[in-house]
C-alpha cells in the first residue's frame, strides 16, 4: 500500500496481530491510521485478491461500515466513520 505522506497521516503497524474475516481467504495486517484501526489484506497476486473481492457485496454489507477498498493485490477494510481516514484511504487506494 502506498502509505499516506507523513504530513497527512500517522500510520503504525501491529506486526504481532493477524485478523481473519470469514469471507476472505487470508488474514489481515492491522494498521492504525490516525489512531483508527484499518485492516490490510495483501495477496500473493492480483488474481487472488480479485477472487476474494467477489465475496464482498457491492455495499459491503458484511462489514460494519462499508469502507472497503481494492487496489492491485490488496483489500483494505476500515470499519470506522472518521472522514479524514476515509479521505486518506481513497487518496492512497482509490474509491
């Protein structure tokens, strides 16, 4: 993931925790973006990410708040309402 510039965000990683969603085939790498939890799923290939992306409905109804992004071989989930974090994720990953 292209990390947001330092002037825009504070990003930290938790290298010891992996999170698993039942509708995705791999575990996530949790990040904190401006203090908000963000789940990053980094796949071995674009094809693998596309396969799992099919398991997420267009409105992301399986996720608390529908903030799910797919970029290349990554799926990123943010289940929060912080508009600043959402803006940073859209700038880094696309809508």
